[in-house]
C-alpha cells in the first residue's frame, strides 16, 4: 500500500477500506491523519511508544510537549486519569464530545510514553463521527494537530499532506474541518482549575459549569 493513500470518509466503500488500513497501520506503529471537530489530527496508538515517537518526529516536536490523547467516550476518563473531581466530571459531561481538553493526573498503572508528561495526560473526546468510530475500534489515540511544529494546523487533508507527506501511512479525508481554532485546554492537575489555552469553547461557558476556573495568565 502506498504510504500516501488518501481514503474519503464520504464514500462508504473507501471509508471502510481506509479504516481497515488505519487499524493495520496503527498496529504497526504507523501514523494516521484523521478528521476531528477542530482541525485534522496526526494519530498513533497511545500505548505504542514507537508510534508516539514517530508522531513527535513527524511533527518536529520535542518530548517536552507530550502528545494529547483522544478517547471515544467520557466513560474512559476514569481509566486513564486519577483525582477526577466533581468539577472535572461536570465539564466532561457538559462539553464531551466536544472541543475541550482536560489535563489530568494519569493513572499510575498506565504503561505508555507520550513524552515528558510528568505523570499527566491531556484528554479529549472529539465531536466527530469518523474520529469516534475509529476510536471505538482501536481505543485511545495519541493525537496532535496534523502539521509541522510552528506551522498552521491543517483543516483539510491536502494541507496535512503538504506538511507531513509520506511520514503518514494513511490519510482519512472527511472534507474541511471547522478550525482553525483548536480545542480549549483546562489544567485540572492542581487545586484550582486553570485555563491553559483559549479555543473553541469560551471561558464564560466553562464557568457556567465550574465557576472557579482561573483565566490564563498574560504572556
């Protein structure tokens, strides 16, 4: 199979073929570009250190910026994260699936290597049918935006291909994504919830659920 194959998720036959090839690639430490509800993502099996290393190399990203993890259901949160507070649970219940990433303390029993995470993990459930279908098939994926570090995130497969090329094994094409805004990131590892990155979910909507979220500090 050519490593540059693109599979349209808008065609049922090609979608089925693409999912089959994506699952094979992920099982072999390969990389898949997939659509999400924000921008296109570059994915590897979250529990495959070799695949995650390939992801970081393909992006030109250092281990100091560990890969976030996409999951298919909020029910998986407790399997991956510890010290999940009532506010964190409420945010997940309200905004997942959706464009909210929660940084949590990871379960000590997890055997993965997402980078220099300092025992934390950034988790999200995307609101995109194709992404959720793949996650339902293969489990948690380490996913970062499908672009080279420092370049604009890709909102089309063509943009992702232009930057990542043959570093990716399978491209799944569902047409343009809503981007360019990424997900909003909340740090839930401390005593107080803190906004790390403003994104598609506004802070005032988050505060309707967890009123004590601290705003991001100015640069």
